[in-house]
C-alpha cells in the first residue's frame, strides 16, 4: 500500500504551500512527542513532505523529529546518501509556492554547496582504506599491550594502573574509529560500516551502535540547541546555559524535573559544578555504558514516542555481550579483589576523562541556542557558531592533537578547514579556533558563569 501522503497526492494532486504555513517552530522532543493531529512537514529542495508515517522506519531514528517544520535541504543532503531522496519521494505532498522560492545564488550557504560539489569531484570524501586498516591494527596493539601488562604484572598496583591507563586509551581511540565507521564515511557499503561499528563500538568499546547513533546524530542535527541536543542535556550534572535553571527557581518546572532530584541538590550541583567538573568526567564512561545497555533492552526506549524508537539488531546485543565477556575474563589475571576493583574504576575513569575532555571541547562553552533561534538560523551557520576547532600551540605538534582527538578537533568542518575558515571570514560568521588548554579553560569559564547566574537568581 502506498504511504498516506502519496495516496492523498494521487487523489487530489500536489498542493502548493506558502512557506509560512510549513516553516514554524514545533516542540517535538517532549515525552509525548509531537501531536498526531497535524502533518509533520519538512522541506527539501522546495518540495514539501509529510513524514509522519516515515518516522518509525527512519534508519536514523528520532533525529528526524528535530527538523519538522523546517527547510531541511542542507541537513538532508549532509546526513544521507544520494539515493535517500528516492525514499523520501514516497511522502511528497506538494511544492513551495513559486513566489516563496529564493532564486539568489549568492551567500554563505550557496558557496558551501558549490564547494561541496567541488570536493566530491576532487574525491575529498573518499576514505583511505590503508589509513583505517593501520588505525584498527594500532588500536588492537594498544589493547594487547594492556592485557599483556595485566597478565604479567596483575599482582602489583603499578602494573594494574598502567594496564588500566592503556585500556582507557584503547577505548577512547576505538571511540574515534567507530565514530567514522558509524557515520558511514569509510566504506560505500553501509553494512560494512555498521559491522565495523559493531566490532569497534560494541565488542571493543562497550557502546551500543544504535544508542550512539540516536544520541550523536541528534546532536549533529541540533548542535547546542536547548531542549534538543542530548550532549548539553546534562542538567543538573553539568549545566551549560541559564535556560536550564528554570527547574530550580520555577516551582512549576521543578515538578517536572526529569532528574527527580530535590531542588537543594540540583542547586548544589549547579553552583559547585566547576569543582565537580573533572570528577564527573571520570564517571562519564560508566554512565554511558549503563545507558547503552538499557537502550538495547526490550523496554529501553520507552521514553521515546512509539514511532521514533530504533530497532535493535541481534548483532548489537551480541557485540555488547562479547565486550563484557572478554573484559570480565581479564580480571582473572589480577591477583586480588582490591586490585580488580582498582583496575575496574581506573580503566573506566581514565577512558571517561579522555573521551569527555575532547567532547567538551567540541561544543561546550560555545553559543547555546533556543529552539526558536535555531529554527530561524541557516543550517551551516548553526554548525559553525556552535563548534570550536582545536589546534596545537606548536604547529609541529599538530599531529599529536589530531591523534588524541581522533580528528574531532576539526569540529566545525571535519574537512578542508582553511577553505571553510576563509569563507566564514568573508561572510563575517564567527569562526573559533583555540588550543586544547585554551578550549578547556573556556569550557571551565562557561560552567563558572552559569554557576554565578544561579547564585544571583537565588
């Protein structure tokens, strides 16, 4: 049977829409989801699609909800392979009125689109298979070193801590590699990317690929958008903007505080978050592992709208199971329970710190947007002003920063950094670069500013 939107088109013919009737801010990520009583419109290339019946089949999950009521042209083509437009065509309902279509070919967005086509013709988006092969091999060597140290020196504290540090580094580096595979940027065949993502992300690192995609893709679709980006939805553990303080001082908001913490504890966490920052980062991996395990359980996605839950493949569940089998097995190399507990918390904490330090540099401390502000903003501009590039203080050591951050230090563009920076300067769009320590200081300062605002409001 044809999708509902397609059936209506066959009966009534395609409609003509005014942009004002389609493009409007809609809060979609609440517990109940967007209302079923209205169409779920998006615009791509000035064509209107009602995606309500497609969301449950969307491979990327609930991330698509962040673009309902928007012109999603650039987001669509940046997040999907070329053939995806043919699937979307099943949900076509009409066109934007001719008088609402912008015909100008000038401007920041248009130039970026032209550069993207140039980069494609120049094969800039073609991955180097030998590069990724050596990355996978050298990651496995880090794992082998960690396990060897544990097998030989698992009876003394220094050996256990050294092995834990190597294991934490192994997990961090697997995170960067699985990031690339799960973004489908290595192989043309998406299944090969997903299998490598299950191996590196699931078996090696212990994070479920679907949980990661659901969280990470939503972040890319709505970076630093309050109420949409899960990477800044960490209040009151870490609070990145004053927008999140309403549950402390607004009695009505306090009643629906998703964290179910008493107001005094929430206020304490916010006011002293600069002191808590590094200890919280050390606990980040344990939190992500718990979220990941919960996500693959039968009821793990009950907090999402029913038609926005992601199907979990058996491969993913098995990959997580294998991870914990080998991880708990190597505990047998350790001579005492005290050293086992030390290894567990040291490896988890070191990995959490190494991952979260890089994550925080990518966007934290940069502009936070309301849903309304993001709705009015160009997709590419939003990516630039909410991101931060990280460079080495000494240019000769840039390769060290690139390796440690896994390439995510080029957060704004991920590719062709000088061209994008020059284009931003041409159109006077703020483009931010700083060093690793400079960026960490900015993140720290932002936490302090929110804490100060909390005290003033109190």
